[in-house]
């Protein structure tokens, strides 16, 4: 009677040794040690490639909140904006302490500082209303209206163009 012999338990190394090198494109099958070194080198290379691919994917340039685009109003209301520069002209160190804060409900608080005989004095804050229509920002306070054009707004920098053609730059740093 023919007895059925169970299939022998071969390892991956045994499997590779069964085929000629030209069939599977591996290193010479001179001994198991050489083959094991080749397999380890191949595994290390594959792991290194996987790690490198993972790092490239995770270090993308849109790490600023998942690529979410914020509206102009959302950017305006992200804190207090301080006067930084004016072209043509300039602001004094005291005037650079002047600021505006926008709220999501369409109100704003204006806080001005003025040089008065060599001392920097804070002026009373002014409550205002504002609207945004396209690139136009209109601020109304104490019966006066100021219309400016929003040239750009980011999380850190606000650039406006006033009615006289002056460029006004605001940032998040006082002074």
C-alpha cells in the first residue's frame, strides 16, 4: 500500500534553495548563510523605503490645520492687529501700539496711541461696526466711515490700501 507522506515543512530559505538562481533572480545558492544575508539586506531595504515614504507623506507643506481655508472674516477675527508700517510715510514707535480687534458679529474695537510732548498716551477706545464686501472693508465709528481695500490677510499679516493709495500693514506684534 502506498502511504501518504505529509508535505514536509519547508522554510522560505529552503524554498529559495530549491530553484536555480536564474529562475528567481537571487544571489548564488552557495550556502544558506549567504542567502540569509541577502534576505536580511532586502528586508532592511524594503523597511527603509517604507519609512522614507511615510516621512515624505507625513511632512507635507499643508501642516497649517489640515489644508482648511479660512474666510477673510475668520482671519480678521483671529486676534488683535497692530499698526506696523505705512507706505508712503511711517508710524512712530508709539503709533505702532495702536490696534484694531474685529469680532465675528461685525463689531470692532479701535485703540489708538499718540505721541504727546514725548510721551506715548493711549486714547479712549472706539467701538465701531464693519462690513466686508468682496475686497472692500468698511469701518463705521462715531458717524465717520472709512473704506479700505483688503490687499491680503493671513493669520499673521493684514495689508490694506486706503482711499489715498497708501498701503497699511498690520501684524500681531505690538510696537
